[in-house]
C-alpha cells in the first residue's frame, strides 16, 4: 500500500489520513504547522495542502532523509523555527472528541505534556504508569509486562527545550532517536505531566491495514449517523475563525466536485 503512496495519504473513509492529525492541531488553535515526510513524499503533501492560506493557517514542509526516529522531528523543526514551544502529532494518529482538552493542554504546558489512553493491549504501545496522585512513575516502550493499561498516543506538547534534549540523545539499539527518551529526560527533572483521556475521546493508531479499515468504518458510521463530517479542515477553519465567510467560500470553490465539497457548501446554507 505504501510502496508508491505515503501511508498518511491513504484514505480514511472519504479523506486522506493526514487531514485527521491536521484537524486536531487546528482545533487546538495551532496555525503554524510543519509537515515532515520523506524526500519522495513531501512534494505530494505540498500539492495536496499548499501553503495553508486556503485554511487560514501557515503550512511549511521539511524532509527527514532517513527514518531516524520520531524525536528527530524536534531537531528538524528547530531548523525551521528556532527554539520555540512545539506540539508534535504523528501522521497516522486519529483523535475524535475532547478538542477542548487539547487546547487547554497546549496553552497551559510548562515543560512537556503527554496523554494516557486506556487500552486492552498496552504491550503494542509506549506505556505510562501513574500513582494514586496522578504522578508519573515510569514510561516504557512496548513492554512485555506493562505496569498499566495507559498507552501514550502520538500527541506530545513541549516547551522550547525539546529540540536541545533531542539533540543530546543517544541512538537506541535500533539506531533511532526515541521519543520515549525525550519524555524520560523531562520526567527526570520533574517537568513531565500526563493528562488522561476519558471515554468521550476516541484514539486510533492507523498504522496497519486492520486499524485503517476500523478507522474508516468508524468515521463512516459517525458521519452517516450525525450528518456531520469528522476532520473537515475547511469547516474547522471556519468555526475556529481562521477564515471569514467569504474566504471560506473561496476555499471551498477550489475543491473538486465531490460529496465532500457538497457538504462544505451545505454548511453555508445552514
């Protein structure tokens, strides 16, 4: 599936996968966004999304030449923006619900913030363990015997020191800069907090064909039942006041004729 087209450009029901993490950032009030991909794929993302002005945001693009680990994204981002607070979201992570939690987490972060999500099979993920007072006691990457059922979703919030911490990491046995090591560095100095997502939030890691199908079925069911689209980035831009009414109309006019465009036009009538 990804031999020709990037995983994050594969469809989840009626829109590319990348729309979902992009929409999460927009709902959190983030408007300066860097898309990092491979040398082969980065131009495709740029063709799809442009410079972001159509959505009232600023989109830039950067290349990660080799798969050197998630933490390298923090180093790449510093080359674009310099040292600044940053939120990192993985392109194959889908969130639905609790956008207010994310907005508050971004605005109130002072060190680093991760999230905890209860799962049945924590061994597949990074796992955070907390004590009775909600303090983090440990973080482990895909443990064989996990200490809790709280997986760490691919959405992380950092202060301006994140890139410096990432640059000081030692590569793991698999030759990567591990994001878990960044979190453990913040934890060691008492600067890491975890916010637990409740049952009103849906999180899906769509990295396998099975999870991709599950996500597509979920989005289809929600949209069909509610009559509202999930991760319609044009709608989000309008509701977040990133676009005026006229700018929204001009943005929708650039969409190809489809049910997605028809939905965007129906919003105007409503």
